[in-house]
């Protein structure tokens, strides 16, 4: 009987190993917690297309918009941990949302971190008609005339809201937050004169900078961005600690098999090392950020802690 049990166990273990080594044996669903056309959807499709070609199976994007990504994240967290349901985890679902509101999932315990893809810095921009030419002049103007400076956001508790609150606190000026349903609507009112500044991701702000519709003042990040080499960082401008980015990665449900996690991480990091793929990301203002699964998990934990501290210091909630 004992020998039979051992043989059965060995057979099951071998079957599991073969199943994992054959992964993926069928199409993989990749949940994108945003409607088609947004940054999450775009990044997801770029990565899914290349993963599908590399691994010989379709990686199919499933857009699940709503509740700031919470609906999609909850679905992904509850999926079977077999590698056939993944999600584009990004700064909202796995950093700012948990920092400012109760969400129906645990951003760390309910997920397996698989791979970081990359990120784009945030860019403070203002109306060209505002009588300021650089960040120092903007701060001085806001301090002298706080009633004349308000800023648009894509909603309470979003990254562009939190990073502006962090900056206001660091620089010591007051400015009214005006929430919109999207950053696109905020740009419309910025260009129309209803708000004076926005702190969007670089990918969203770049077209408006290039058209001359807005004036760039500073970017987050450790160094100047190659797409805007003349725009200084906040650190250069005297404000340390502004290195936040709008980042994107791949996560799966908790308890994902180690072999599946390792395979996907290796394949994504291999993609991030390819010049043509890096150039494709760069065209969307995204900088590749290759990490191991453990490094990605640590990164998400640090992001949640940072934005929670910022939200608490500035009394920001998303509810």
C-alpha cells in the first residue's frame, strides 16, 4: 500500500511538472483594468502581442474598466492560480488605490508579482499664459496669488493628485484641486483656462507640450527624460523625493506556480532587453524597468507605503 501511494504521488508530481513545463498549452487571458485606448490597454497589448509570439499561444487582452481598476483586480485575485489569468497591475491598482481607499483585495497578499514592464515619469505643466517660466517662478506665483492657481486631476486619490499634493506640501503653497473623470478632460480645461496646472504622466502630457498648448516646468524621476531634455527634474530644481512614475507590470493570482512565474518573468525581461521592443516602449514615453519577481513585489510594497504616507500627510482619501 505504501509503495502504491508513493508511486501515485510520483506520478502526480510528474504530471504537474509536465503541465507546467508545457505552459502555456492554451490561450492566456490578460485582464487590463481600463477601457480600450488608455495607457494600461496600450501597454498590455504591446506586451501580450510579443509574449504570444515568443511562447506560441495567444495572450488575449480582456478590458475590465470600472471602480478605478478595483473590479478587474478583484477578478484577477479570485482567478485560478494556473497561469491562464494574468493582469496588468499598475500604479493605480497596486499603489495609489490601496493608499487612499478600501479596495476589495489585498494588493500584496492576493497577487503573485511576475514582472515589471516599465514606467513614465510625471510632468508638471501649466498654461502658457501663466506669467511663469520655470518651477521657482511657479511656486512664487502660487504663494503670492493662491486664489489664482488651481490644478486639474483625473480624480481624487489618483497619482497625479497625490504627487501634486506632495509637491504643494514640499514647496509650501496652496492650490485648489479640481477632479475630473479623466486626465483628458483636465487637459481640455487647462487649455481652455479653467485650471492653471496639471501633473499628468509624461505620455499623456507630451503631445500637448509638443503642440505648445502647455508649458512644462519639471519632471519626476532621477534624471531628465530624453524626450524632454530641456525640462529639469524636481531634484535639480531643489525638491528631492519626486521620483514617482506611472508604472505597469504583470501580476497573477496568489500561489501561482513558481515555474510559471519564472518563465513569464524571464520572457518579459528578455523582451525588455531587445532594442526594437525598448524602442517601441520609448515611443510611448515608457522606460523599461526589468526586475525579478521578488524585486517587483518589494517595489509594489514600497510604492504603497510611500503613497499612503503622502495621502495621510495631506488628508487625501478617494472615497
